[in-house]
């Protein structure tokens, strides 16, 4: 199964994911390759960690969480999550991505705030990405040290949303995917 909906404009070769919940396995087909196997690396408080392997033996690893709270509550949305991905074959390490669960306003930014530091992420369709590897590294370091995480976005219809996430277990989930992929 190939799913290009999760392709990053920064990386031509990306894993993709459908986050059903923290307790259920997620689907992560690889662009251009069939997933051979998925391994649940563990649940780490509010974060889960997974390893996928393609038929060619290439690995992708990701840590994922869903929001503890979303506002407004009366807005219909699809899958909402924050994910950190590692893809050794493509030299991707700790790439930050957000799924807003709706089409984001074109030419807007998603604001990801860890404690009191805010990062602007660029948008494409219903996803948001860090602007480059340096920003991925900065955000990952802040996630490891932080206590609060919020994500603010604006839909194509103009609806403003805020999602609040727990960072409990992030460092352990990150360690698990790093050990599995590198």
C-alpha cells in the first residue's frame, strides 16, 4: 500500500501514518514500497513508538501522540496527532510533523508551543512541518525538556483550533525509536 498524502515537501521519501489511537497499531506504508512488518516498540505514558520495515529491509521509526484536549470541541476533524519520525535510508532523523485533522489555511503557519517557546511550522494540506533539519533538532530538544505542548492552526474555512498534548513519556519513546532505527 502506498500513501503519498504524508509526503513532506522537504523530503522526497517519507513514511506515512494513520493514527487511530495510542492503543491501536497504526498504518505506515512507505512511499514506493510495501510495509513488510510493524513492531510496536512500546507505550511510554502518553507516547507510543513504532518500527516499520519495508520488504527491502529499510526501516522507519516514529513516536506519536494524540491531543489530551482540543478546542473548539464542536468542530468535526479527522486524525489529530504529533509525530517524530526517523528514516535512516533517507537520512531523516527526528522530523517533526503535525496532522491537524482538517485542511489548513493556505499560506498560513501552524504554531507549535513548548512551554513558552513558539515555533512556526509551514503547512501543506492538513499537515504541518518544521522548516528544516535545524528546526527539527531544536523542537526535539525542547520536547525532551518541556512540560507543555500546544498546537494552534487555522482551517481553510478560518476556524482557529488549539490542541494540547502531554509530553509525558516523550523522551522514552524517542529513545526507543532511536535504538530501533540506528
